C-alpha cells in the first residue's frame, strides 16, 4: 500500500501561531495569525477570552471589522473606510452635460 498523506490540522487543534477560535460554520479553526504570547487573533480575542476587560465594537464606518471601544477615536482617523477629502480641482458632475436640454449656460469658460 502507498503511504497516506499527512492529515491536515482538522478539528483536533489549531496550527502553530494561528488563532485558537473554532469557526463552527466552517468546521475548522480560524487561520489568522496571532500576536506573540496570545491564543486568539484580534477579531476573536473578545469573543473567546472573557478575562480581557477591553470591549470590541463594530466600526461605524465599515461594520466588516471591529475595533476596541477605547481606541475608537484614533481608529476613525485612520480607518481606510472613511470618506477621503476631494482634491481642490474636483468638481462634481463636470462632464455630465446639461441637466435640462433647454438650459443654456450663461457664461462659457
């Protein structure tokens, strides 16, 4: 008989350096990397460790990720989902044409 391939990390235990949170829906452990000395990734730290007094909440700009409640103000300044300022030269609908066919511009540039 041929030698069987090694079994992947199934439901027994998480891979080394990976999150220990078991995702029931996917029937596997979370594969995100954990910080040194931690057991869970940042996303599952609040859900799995009750001894942590810090509370994670959904980001108000993008509910696809969470942030610590005490760091919300700092996060809102650097979140990639925030509305970015428009450049000075940007004019909304500049090439959209006339809104009404009967409208004639008074001053041509």
